[in-house]
């Protein structure tokens, strides 16, 4: 029986002034993963803003974004092996796909209050090998905003 290994991918206290991929998780060539949930919030409370964001599946010929950082997925259980996924955070040049991008979720968050979304098992988003899932801000924030976000993922081993 396969076991799910759970990981978090996060960015912390990053200035967001333009549209960007807040978090992007890229599946390797041989293993899929599921998105179990995510959180997004503001770390500075000096500015009020509602931010529209989307969770987007990039299905084929994915080109990673650039301009941000490459955080490592962290295992929830300390004894678990390293994740096979790779991740990007705060890419101001957004990831692209040679296929048709599929919007899996569209939402808006009062960034001062933040948001935590945990998906029930039957509604989790699955990313097949060589695909990617992105938490994307498609419009620039009205004010310079310091954002923290986490994506919760699981790989079947």
C-alpha cells in the first residue's frame, strides 16, 4: 500500500508589488503530487488590500517562472525523505505552459486577515508528472504588501 508523504512549501515576508506566482510547485518526471491546501496572509498591517488569486494547473511543456527564490519542500515528518517536487516562490516572471492552463480555484483574500484553505480528500488538486500547480496573483497589489504563503502537498510513495 502506498503511503502519502506530506510536505510544505512556503515563502515568508516577501514584498509583493507586481503580479507574480506566489508559489509554484513542479512535479518531477516520475511522480505526481496532490495539493491538500494553502494559506496566504500579509505580514505588515499598514495597508488594507483585497487580493484576487488563483490556483492554476499548468498541464504540459511547463516553463518555470523567474525572479523569485527556489525554496525546498519541507517534510512534515522529520523521518521522511526529501520531496521529489521543485518549487519557486515570488516569481515576477510567471510560469507558462504549452498546453491550456486550467484554473482550479479562483478566490480573493482580505490580505490583512489572511486565508487558510484545507481541501477535503475528494477535492484535492492532483498534479501529474511534469506538470505544475501555481498560486498566482494576476494583478499587482494596490499597495506594497509583505506576503507569506504556504502550500501543503502530498506525494504517494
